[in-house]
C-alpha cells in the first residue's frame, strides 16, 4: 500500500496506533526480531530527524519548510522543452511555499525523495456573492500568464 494521506489511510493508521503489537507493525527486513508499534515509531522519528538535519542543518531555529518545499511554475509547452535558456525565460522558481494538501492553498508532492511541489493552484479566486462584479482572480504567478509580460511573475517572489 502506498499511503498518500487520504482519509482511508489515516483511518488505518488510527486503528493501528491503538494496537501496538499488531502484526502490521512487524518489519519483515529484521528477521531476528518482531517489531512493535513503538519500535517502528521510534525508528521513524530517528530517521526523520536525521534526514532533516542532513537537509537543513543542526540548528533547528533555522529550519524552514519552504527551504525543502518549493514550487516551480512551468510554462506550457516551452517550460518542459529541455532547452535550458528557454526554460529559464518562461519558468518561475523554485519558490519557497508553505502548506500541504490539506489547506486552502493546497499543494501536493511525492515526498519519498523530495518535498518539491508537483501540483498546486493555477489560479486563485475570491467570489463576492453579494456583488459578483466585486469578485477578483489571479493567476498563481501574476496577473499575466504570458512570460513576456511585465505582469508575469509579479505576484511571486522570484
């Protein structure tokens, strides 16, 4: 099973956490030991901390999610052309971003090898239901989606 944080997986984790000796906790790669919930959670925290120190350093006051969690806005179709100068001209980023897949400004990433954002909002919109003419919207990168426009990228720090 590949967990992606959906409700089904979270419910399964919730059930397993209540059963410290469930056989699902057993790490089959450790043939000489039967793992428990506490063994697996302790090792996971140790590995996670070590990976964070390797990525962000030992000083926890300097840790920032946006140093790992970045988004690159790739212009279609030229932004994926494989031509470095063309991609540099039309793409924006990487930009540090906050959040995750459970918040208003939802972003998604694989997380196994990187926290770089794979998908995020293409535009934002606020609709005033009392007066539709007061509604506003914006492309994620700025007021223009055209890489040659001075308003392309005017809403992000680049």
